[in-house]
């Protein structure tokens, strides 16, 4: 027994590494030959498992490998066989064609399957999935047996199924069909349809697998459409919440509302730039931007209300024209201060990337956080209106301004605070929009019309109506968009709102107030 163990240890320690080394050295001259010998050499290097093969093949794929006769030179000028510096006189770049590139994808994938980096193993599985060779089956089975990261393991299993699909034995192909049929992936569906043409004897099983994928893709697409609609709805909600207060409660048609959103986005940029000098504070620049944007936009709103709007109450046309002019002034002021080009606002690490939900549903983290943020802002607005003295005074002025004044409420002060509060919420919307849109002087222009549509559809002065209207219009837009396109979808939504307003002029949730009774 001891002798057997010694023999096995000798094989593992000496014979197998020597065999891998011989395979590596024997394959090198082929890289200096024609395209056919290059492809064969690449496949042998990929199967060798030699750690030197990975940087060699990467250099070949990037066009950085050179040859001098049959000697292969690495990018650093050393001999690929010995690792020693070599004479590079008259060396020429090793050129490859599409056949060699295809072999490279598979070889690099096999070598990277055992990488210590999970991202590299995932990329390797993708590469092997695309190359689809039965020679990949043993390497994939070995990689799957020791894989501990679920998303990498799932991708390796799909790559194994794709490789089994091109195996010569029908029994192995059926294993691949079964695994691919259980996936929820457009790639798996396309792969099965491609295999159907070359495997007529398995057409029935492939059709059943494709039908199974199609049934799951329907739910996946519906879930992704719903998320996209909620994402758009959350953006509309953020943009419309402030307007629901300034227009819905106060009856002021504020055409500069979009510019307050833009001020919030630029405040986010300024705070980020200020935090760059303090490295530990930079990851917190986005949370710090929220109160800063609220204050900046709120002060601008208070100044606008006290300086101009309070002289035009009851004159909606003059208010509209005046705020439109103020919006243009704000845009030009920002262009003078920051320039007309877009400004970059970086997202924190916890907002970057994509989440993969069960069923293959992919959602972007920044959009998910915008949805959460919009609901938090809505909760803040409801709490401020329902639970604070300011909210009580605001509701009293809206219900009966004259009676509120006789009770000692300073209605002018309430007007200024209400307009500042709505403007500050627009600034908070700008913080969120800086993560999903370009920060430019025209940022708010694209949201002003949609914001008015949401407020009118949901019900003038109703925050819950604004929530339902924003989410409803967002989902409706995304449902129509695949059929009609982005522009016609917006037109269709506008027509639907017009027809709805004909039936319910006060929107979904009608409230009594200064605007509703006018």
C-alpha cells in the first residue's frame, strides 16, 4: 500500500507537471506557423493547464506576441520557452485570423476557469459558452465541482450544457438540452434553435425545451417591464412631488420647477467636488447632497415667491410667463457658472452594478435606489404635512385662507414656506436624477411637462394621487413603448390622459383647496 501511495505521489509531483510542461513546449513552435497550426497550438496550450499559457495566449489575442523564426517572444522581449531575454532583431508580430481567434476564446476560457478571481471565472464561462466545444466538457465538470459562487456556477453549468450540445453522442446532447431548457435566457433559446437544424432526430426534445424557455421568458419580460415602469414612475414622482405642492396646493403654475430640479443636480456636483479633497468623505458625498440640495433649491424658491410670485396671486397667465422667464435666467446663470457641457456625478459603490433576481431578472442598482429614495421623499412630505405645525398651518390656509388669517396664522409666511418646501423637494429630485441622467443646464426641461401631467392625472393637491399617477403613467409608458416606440408611447399616454380628464376633470384623487375651487 505504501508503495502505491509513493507511486501516486510521484505521478502528481513529477510526471504530470512534466507532461504539462512538454505539452506547453511542444505547442510553442506551432504559433510561428500558418493559421491552421496556430489554431492547433492554441488548443493544445489551452488543454495543457500550464500557468505560462495564460499570459502567452492573452498576448497573442492582443497582438503583442512576436516571433523570430520558430522562437516566440513575449511582450517583455523574453523567450516564451525559457523565460530568458532573447534577441529580438528582425522579430515580427504574430498575426492571427478568425479561426485562431475562435480557438483563443475557448483556450483562454479553459485556462481562466480555475482563476482565483470570481469575475474572471465568470468571464471564462461566458467565453467557453460562446466557443462551444466538446473538448471543454472535462474542464467544465472539474470547475463546477469546486465552484462555490452561485452566479459563476450557474454560468459554468450553461457553458457545460452548450458544450454537451455539440458532443457526438446523442445521450450527452440530451443532457445539454435538458439543462438549457431549464434556463431563462435568450442565449440558451438561440443556441437550441441553432442546434435544431443540425440534429433533426432531437427536434422534438429541442422544441419542448424552447417552449419551456418561452413560457418563462414571458414572465421575465413582464417583470423587467414592470421594474422599468416603476423606475420611470419613481423619476416622475420625484419630479412631480414638489410641483404637487406649489401647483396643487398653492395654485401657482411654476414653469421654473424644472430649473429647481437642475439646481439640485448641480448642488450634488458641487458637494462631490468639495468632498474630493477629503478621501474618507467622498463616499458620503451623495447622502450629504440631499439636505444641501433641499436648502439651495428651497432658498431659491423662497426668494422667488417673496420677490415676484406673491405680487401675482390670482393672475395665472402672468405667473406662468414670469416663472418661464425666471427659468431661462437660471439656465443661463448655470451655463455661465459651470459651462454648457455635461458635468459628471459619480455614483457610490453601493449604487453601481446590476442585481440578478431569481428567474434571470436583471435590475440596475442605481434605478432600484432611486425607487427607494422616491418613496422616502414621499414619506417625508406626508410626515411634514400631517405631523408638523407647518403642515397644519398650510392645510388651514388651503382650506380657508381668510379664516386661517383671523386665527392668527401669518398666511404670507405660510405661502413662502410652502413654496420653499415644494422647491426644496424639486432639489432633492435633482440629486436622484444626477445618478441616472446627464447633469446639464437643460436637465429639468425634459421633466416639467411630465410633472404637470402626473399632478393633473393624480389629482391637484393630492400627494397620494401623485404617487399613483406617477407609477401608473410610468408603467403604462413602458408597456406601450415596445409596441409603438418611445415617441409614440408618450403621445399615446398624453391622449389617454386627455380622455381621462374629460371624464374626471379633477383627476384620480380630487381635493378641495384654493386651486380646486378656482
